[in-house]
């Protein structure tokens, strides 16, 4: 029953993946330039999808009640073909499967594709073909994580691949140790340190790097004409972030990324890379408030939960990790109790992932100098 409830909470994402699987045998309007890029992902997904399908059938037969999802977390329905493609404005499109999303820009000469999530995979090519028959000339990587760029091998080998230097370095390192180098996404042919402007006719994309946030190399992708910002794995419109502040490699950078987005860019729409819908400027403001409240709740928990008292309750120092686990559990519980009354019904996934966010923030406030400086009042 517990597993069924957890699956129902993210049923929108699961449904989109199931629909993708059911449509994967259809004929593609565009060729796949590297079939190996998807092979291992699809093999692993097949087993997973069978598990998900059987679990959902079991939950339906047992009349499991799904947990209510806040209105702010709901997105557009995904068609039976397994993906949705829509124009945002001025030839900039987004494509989503309900779990992942990305953008592509149609210019007078060709297409600029951003990222290549394996969950969308071959449907990305189908979405582009619905809009234009122009070639894919440029591919931009937001960052190096494979859940966002792992299917980039579907794009033409002669395309120009652009990424920040940290991303290029990570992919080069992966290729140097890979037993099968074809499984690594194409290495960027153009890399940059801080800023790069891609100008094609009257279409522009600005690529900016301000330092580590979610991952070294994670960039801000801005379309000034369309007033659209793409920032992946930082903001999650209508939802709490993925666990542990979206596994942020730099919590201070994660915190500051919200201010960078709001202060440095004139945008109406944000494409966040994940979940059910496009975001707005207000979604960034809401998540900034969530993070601010989390900072306060974690700081309060760190102050109120005394290690000495937890040690007295445990009563033995034979197993230090038992002692620390009890200490961490107590801090998380204190923090979660402060956060859920405000956020539990406001954004999706709060009850499921709040303890992970409390751990990441509280731990960062204890041991990371920059986070401690940022959160001290």
C-alpha cells in the first residue's frame, strides 16, 4: 500500500512515461543518428515500466485513493502519443512528457535543440518534425546530468554542440573511462567559460554561467526576444524540488540562483526541465520564499536540537553513527514540523520530500561557511 501511494503522488510523471513506452514502436519522421544512445536506457526502462504498470493496476484494483495534488502543481494533459509540443512564442517551442521538459528554437536556417532527456527520447525528433522540416544545426547542453542530455546521440553528428566548460570537461572525463564511448553524449564542439551568445538571424539565445549551483556547468539559457528563461534543476514550478534540494552540489549556489534569475533576466516564462508545466516569474518568487522559510526552519532546528541531549537519550557511544542518525532525525523532525503547515498543501510533493530538504539545508548551515554566512541574520 505504501508503494502504491507514493506512485500515485507522481502519477502524472509515471503516466507520461507509460505513454511514451506504448508509442515507442511508431515510425519516426526524423532519423536517429545514434541508436545506441537510447538502447541501454530503454532496456532499463522496460523493466521499470513493467513494475510501474503492475503496481498501478494493483492499486486500481484495491481502490487506492490518490493523494490530493495542489492546483499549482497540475499541468496540461499529455496526449496519447506520449508528448506535448507547444509554441511558447516567436518560434520558441517547449516539449514535455509530463515529467521532463525542454525547448527548441526554430530559426531561418535551422533548429537549435536544448538538452535531450531520455524519457522524451525519440519523441523529441517527432515533436520537432511536427513544427518544421529544417535541420537540427545546434545542440545546447544545460548541464552534464544524463537524465537531461543522455539521449543527445539522436541528433546529427555534424551539429554544433555547445556547453559550459565544466560540462564539456565532465563529458570528456566520462568518455575517457567508458567501456563503450558511444553511450556518452556527444562531446561539445564549442565550450565557453562565462558567457556565449548564439545569434542566428533575428533569433538569439544567451548562455550564462555564474558558478556552481545545482551542478558545476549548469547554465542560464535566455531567449530575450521571447522573454523566456530556461534554468534546469533549480526551480520546480508548483512543486518542491527533487530530494535534497535537487541533489545540489552547492547549496549556496542553489540559493543564490533564485536571485540571479529574478535580478538579471526580464522573463515571463521559465522552463525548468522537470515536471508538469511551464513556470512564471511568480513561480520563482514562490520557490525563493520556500527556500527562505527552509533556511529559517533549518536554523531553528539546529539551535533547538542539542547533540548532548540526544547523546543522553542514546546512552552509549559504541556506535557513533547511531548517535548521529538520531541527532539528524531529531533536527529533520523539528524542521519538517515548521515547514509543512505552510507548504504542505501549497506545492506538490512537500510531504514526501520535505525531510530531505531539511537535511540538506540544516547540514549545509552547520558545515558550509558560505551557506552559514548567507543564512545568518
